[in-house]
C-alpha cells in the first residue's frame, strides 16, 4: 500500500535493520521491495528526507508519503490502513498538507537513486524474473 506495510512511518526512522521485526506477510513483501530497490541504508535516506519535510510542515512521515502519492497526476485518493485511533487523528492532517517544489524535489532525488523494475512491474511480484 501507500505506506509500504507501515515502513513509511516515523517508527522505522533510524532503526537498525537488526531491530526490524518482519512479523506480517505485508512487512515481508515490502521488506523484500526495500532491499531490491536500494537496501536499508537507501531506505533510511528516504525516511530522513521524508522526516525533514514532515518536521517542516508539522506532520508525520506517513502523511508526507501519502500526500506525495496524492499529488501524482491521475491519483484521486489513497487507502490508508489505520490500526488505532491515533492513526486516524494523524491522517486528518492530509487535508491541509501541501508539499512545495523543494519538498517534491528532495523526495524525487532520493527516489531517483532507487533501482527500477526491468520489465512488467508485476513480474517480480509473481516470481517471474529479477527486479
């Protein structure tokens, strides 16, 4: 999903990989994607940028990631899984959050360093080829 099984959140910022619990099938899937596209160090650099943008706007990494997706052409909405009431309260900030060109540029710079799928984006998920 939009928040990569929860990885795109403040909870994982600065967390050493040795302390990450892969305890759900969703986390397992997204952990594999993280390692395919750039690894844990690359992912930490993405979280650091998202956190910097979040602090600038007084919000969370999850909200910045969600707003980035919502700002993409053709995206009308996102589905966010909220596991508790605090998540719901936090996500209401999405209605007023606006990323500026500097924010989008900083995020795009980190994303630009990621590996891209070599073919059909679903082939890797189906186990039909390398990323």
